[in-house]
């Protein structure tokens, strides 16, 4: 398991947090994609920004795939037969509109047979208050399925917890994975406390939340950077 090393957190920095994986804790190409996402100069190119979110989604999807169930299968090749392992069942991929769409696409690129679920959510600007539009929620049945809930920014964690609880009206998954690009220590603590059954995957855990509940240093508003400023 990857070490959890936030600068400030309710969690202990000297011990690995249970079921929390920090993908950029070790050098890899993921660090390069994350650096570009944060860079104010690179952020001017919204296509590149969306592509980097998608790439990080692909990397985290690959990491999560090691935790899933597989079955042995014999496949025929042009020259004979080969024993291989195939995914037992594809996970359900859920995301929060609109910022989550490029990140979600990265997961869908790898889990290309997965059904998808969507929730509309927004935050009231300048405050820590978050509203989740649970009346706009589309999802297949979740009973006994693997659920991956992906949202690029895990700030306070309140909207993500509300989103997950709203989705439970569609059933109880047997396995839950939550994925984010950047998280705050406060958000990690809140999610691991409120959804103890989940495994959390993040590219990085930043320093803190500011008074407006934005992640510092973070990267800004992922939705605006992907699709343009809201009216």
C-alpha cells in the first residue's frame, strides 16, 4: 500500500492510512501529468487539461484493476491456445457532473464494457456549503457490483459522501473504490471516516483547505478549466 503523507491531517503521517493509495507518492509519468494539470500556463489549453485528467483516470483505473476479481479462461490464438485471466465483471463507473467527465472517460477507456452512473452536483461559491442534486441521478443496479466513484477534486469530502449515499438507493455494492486526482487531508479524513468500506485512490494529497474550502495548492476549478467559466 502506498504511504499517506499529507502535511496536515487528522490521519497519522507516520503510518500508512488504511485503504488509501497515493499514486504520485513515487516517481512515474503520473507525476508529469499532474504537474501539467497544476501549471497555470499549461491550463490555458483546455484540450490538454482534459486529456491529462483522462490520462490520470487511466493510470488509476489500472491500479484499481489489481484489486478486482478475475477468472481463468482459455483463448484460441492463430497458433494454439493460451490460458489467461479475464475480468470477472466490469465495475460500475460513477462520476459527478461536470468536472468529472474527462476523469471518468479515462476509467471508461480501460473498463470499456462498464455501465456508468452520473450525479449532478455543485458548490455554492465562496462557502464550504455543497449541494447535491439527488433528483438528477442516473445509475444501474448496484447490488453486489463493484463501484468506482470518480471525482477529480476531493476537497471537504462532503459532496462525495452525499453523492455516495444518494447512490445507495440503487443497491449496496460489494466493493467500493473512490478515485480523485487531488485531495485535501481534511477530505481524506472525512471520506475514510464516513465511508469506511471504500478504498481511496488519489494522485496527490495537498497541504490543506483554505477558508473557502478550496484545496491549496490544488489546481483551481477543474470544471471551468475543462469546459469554460460558468455563467
